[in-house]
């Protein structure tokens, strides 16, 4: 499914089919998935206003990793045996 997308709405993971509107004279060399926000910023800086996105070929990219570990990654406390202190009574 093809959709017109303003450059401000373009997201990493979207498949760009072609440039539809621009102020500059940039010739897009290839179609493909936008991998980073830096690529979007570069297209915007070169005067791209609207692109055609193929939603069927677009893939949502993973969210950036956070610095906090998930519950699965959190180390569990290790229980060590406690030695009794003092004399032992039987």
C-alpha cells in the first residue's frame, strides 16, 4: 500500500519508494528502508518535503536500548549458607 508521507512524519523503518515533492534538485538514487533519524534529517536538509512510502515493505525498527536492565537481565541475589557463631549445643 503506497502512501504520501510528509518528511516530518517519516520514521526509521519506513520503505521510501520515491520523492514526490522537493524544493531542491536532489535525485534519489535508490528505494529502500530508512534506517536512522540522521538519514531523515539529511533528506529534510536537502529540500525533500514529501515522499511515497510503501507500507507493505516498511518494517518497524526496534526501539533504542535503555540503560536500565529488564527484569530478565537483573541479577538475582545469591544465597550463601550462614555459619553459626559461638558454641553449638546438641
